[in-house]
């Protein structure tokens, strides 16, 4: 739901040359990529799927098909670190940057947001500033990295998506990649919280709608 909202935001603010999805062996890639293609077609944008087979083969993460079971619980809990794919954003942004310069695009849009920061080091603004500078310096075009949601919560993204007319029923979050959202993995919990925080009806079908887990105490003290 983050990237789809970013796509529609980009269409409002800029001319979208293309949208890119990466098939890197995540358990849910086969569920989310068709929705990405659908939204790209909706705005008339070229959609490219880039295969990164080596990630599933060489990297350690429970998010990947070769990893263990997807953990359940609050998305800021320590066990969610098992879903981190090492240096994923750096790899994908590097490829996307080369593609952007090749097709004459002046920038990239990434949907990293405030809720990602607790778990994913390559979603934090310190990292984004560093790789944005590398992209600018490493391309003739000075390709820019736009991160419109970096200070937003997931609820803020849901609210922005609603303003943009995003059909969130046609998006996918669940890391387990089953026939419907599980409702219990960290990204399902985050999705459910986001709609509640935004005061929006959640159009998602979940296997479980039991009470959401509380935020970990350590996060409360550190926030």
C-alpha cells in the first residue's frame, strides 16, 4: 500500500516515466507484483519486473522463500528483524537509478516511511540521505531520490492514499503470501493499524482479526 500510494502521489506531482517491481524471492512477491502492474497500467505507466534471483539464493532472511517462517506480532518487535533482507534497498535503488538514467528519468520515488525506521536500517533517513548523494554524484543526470513519506506514519500514508483515490483493496501487504492476508504478521498488523489510525474502513480480507498486539515496551521508551 505504501508503494502504490507513492506511485499515485508521483503521478500527481511529476510525469511518471516507469514503475519498477523487483522479484527477489520474497514469499509474497507473487501476490504484490500483479497489483503493482495493475496500478501502473491504471496511470498509463510502463511497468518493469526485474528478477534478482541471487537474493533468495545467497541472502539470509525469513522474508525469502529459502528462509524460515514469517514471524507474527507487532511490527516493531525484535523478532521482526528476521524479515530484514540485508542491504535490500541499496541494491534495488542502485539498479533503479541506472534504469532511471537510461530512460531519461530525473528521479526515483521510494515509499519508505516513519514506521519502517524501527526495524529496517536501509529505510532510515540517514541511509536515504547517503544513497541519495551517491545517486546524484554517480550519474550524469544527477538522479534525485524522492522520499515523500519518510516522516509519515503508515496511517498517514493510508490517509494520503484515500485523498488520491487509491483502491487499497487492490494492494498487498502480507509477508506470508497466502491466498488472503494472514492478519497476524508484522506487516498485516501495521496495515490494520494504519486504517484504524486514519479512520478509514479497511477493505482487506484477513484470515485473523483478533486483537492487535501492543507496541513493545522498549519502543515506547525510545520513541
